[in-house]
C-alpha cells in the first residue's frame, strides 16, 4: 500500500490564509479566430485533402470541439513535396538579404497577432494562457528574428566554408509546444535556403494552420512552406517521401527509433530531439528557496509536458527533509484549473491518452509503496486534468524514476556525495538536460562536465535562447536546434 505523507510540524514561519480570500476569475477574453474547418496548406494556399478525410480537434480544457482538420494521405503529401521541390529552385537562389526580409516579416506579424495566437494555443493544447502569452509566442517570434539576422551572414557560420541548402526538408513536430516547435524547425530551414513540408501533431494542429495565414500576409513565395495535417500515417508519409533531403523530428523516443530505422541507407540527413528524464540536483549549500522555485518551474511548467522537464529531483541528504517540506508548501499555492484563466499555474493535460499514461505510471509508483504527496485541489469537472504530484523515497529501479511520464509528477531521490549524484543522474537511457543548484562555481563546472546531458542549467531551469543550441545524447536524440549549430543541421558545407 502507498503511504500518504503525514503532516510534519515545521519550524519555518508561514503566512497561511487558507481559503479566506479567493482569486476572482480572470479569463482571457481575446478571440482566437479559429475556423470551423481547415484544409491543407500546399503551394501557398489552403486546399481540400484529396483523401476527403477529416478529424476533430478537441480542446483538453473542456473537451469541446474546436475545428475539423483535414487528414493528408499519400497524394496530399506528394503534392506538398512537389510544390516544395519546385519552390526550392528559386528560393535556394534568393539572396540571403531577401530571405531575411521574409523572416523579419513573419516575426513581426507573429508579434502583432500574439494575443490571438496565445489564446488559440491554450485552447488547442491546454497550457495556461500566461505561458502561451509570455513564453511560447515571444520565443517563437524570437527564433524568426534570430534566424533573419543569420540569413545574409551564412558565409560567417563556418569560416573557410560556404553553407549550401540541402533541398526539401520534412519536419514532424510534437503537441507540447506546437507553435514554438514550428518556429524552431521552419526558421533555420528557410534562413539557409531550404523549403519545407511540415506536419504538426494530430491533437494540436490549429496554430500551425493559423500560421499559414501569416506566411500569406508576409508574401512568402508559394511552396516554400507546406503544412500537412494528420496522424501517425501522415507522419510516416512525410518521413519516407523520396524528395525529402532531411528529416527533422521532435517527439517520443520510440517513434524516433522507428524513423532512424526507416531512413537507414537512404542518404537522408536526420536530426532527432526525443524524450528525457532530467535530473534536477540540489546540493546542501544551494539557495533553497530559489531552488524550490526552479524545481517547481522545472516539473510543473506546461503540466510537465516538456521533454527536458526536471522530473527527477536529486537532493543532498543533509537538506532533503527541509527541502521537501518547502517544496510541499510551495505546491500548496499552485492553482490548477481553467487554462484560459490568467491566475492558473497548471492547466489541462493535452489529451485523454496522455492523461491515462500519467495515471498508469503514477499508479505503478503507488503499487510499489512509494510515498506520494498530491496537491489538494479541486479539478474542473470537464476536461483532462491531473493534480501536481510528488513521490519521495524513490529508488532508481522504479518505473517512475526511469520512464518519461510527461506530466506533473516529480520523483525525489537523495544522494550524499557529488559522485553519487552524478552516478544517479547519468543512470538513465536519456541525456537531454539537467539542473545543478549550488553556491560553488567550481562545483557547477565540475558537474556540467560530468553530466551526460545536452543542456545543463546552473541555479536556474528552463532558460532558452535562440542563440543557444539545444539537443541531447543517448536516447534523447542527436543534432542541435538553435544557434550556429542549428544552422549547420540544415546545410551542407561546400
């Protein structure tokens, strides 16, 4: 039987107001301008799918139907690739300064319509409106601005070499950051002179299709970016099309392995950004209150739907009890509920399938007798929601310590020495990210050099910048996105 953590007296002085005051609802009122039906975006215009198939886009907020989305099949995907191949002949020869102008226009148009896109992103994906508004949209625009700056400076990326475009790029993006992942993929591809066929996730296609109207307003030549929608079958068609010169995929490790296997021997370039099981490591000399905020942000940001989420907390034994108590107090102030409410900290789980996966893995932790603590909150009656959860006393052999949960669930482990922390942190098949909290700069540098992770944050977490390359090791994939390294992924050196 699982043990519910008992309430422990704390020496910390607290201000406890209970439910004396409640936040007034602060719903976002801006319209999302979502069309009832969406076709495919091919050769600069929306077209009906030749398959005539459609599927519903459901809001995880309340299970409401948002729109009907066309499902692309073989003929549709082929049409998109043919349009991209035709456009590549002229786009690849377009001077960098002119490609730069298009990217600047796209960035500015995203900024102009940021509020509308933020609401659509929240409705379609379930993340809190504050995160869509304050992170996803500004960062998506920033990637287009950044790569617009590089488009006419590609001769300076690799001194002594020239960057040449690859051709048509096939891209498949996930459902956790639909618009941001689109920007991560499209911006460097266009800056380096490639054309694109991109497939958004089946559950979050709306902002990608709305983005097509921005491409039209920016005057981007037809065929440079083509957007096809659908499920796994559509994704396989995008990946395996013979006209693709490169495939860029962000998603689960299992699907990434299938893609790598299917492309073996084809000569196509490939980059994969896959799953993670990041360790957030807190030493006893760390600023504990700051670390608490970092841990909360590391695991509960976007409901834990983050590949680099700090889902394993490694805390040094000397401060483990105190740190866990502070963490639980901070969890008590998290507001779970309607993602359109500006007061909400933790929104809706993206889909019913993902909610069931989270519930199944949490139940495995309970069945193994691990101590569980869940945030006492009233979940909305409609929609897909799960309370912030932490497990303490977790061992490395448990599923909750080794499998990617992709939800608001934190596993707490302890360590005594830096060597033990490194051993536990690296004892995973993933290698995407890690966090280190300590007062000693020398320890930060030592840990960063020994942790097998593509990104190591020091005394912070979830800090991103378009100029900083992002990617992983081991089963977290290969290749980098962002910075000069990301430009090289979409180019050949000549």
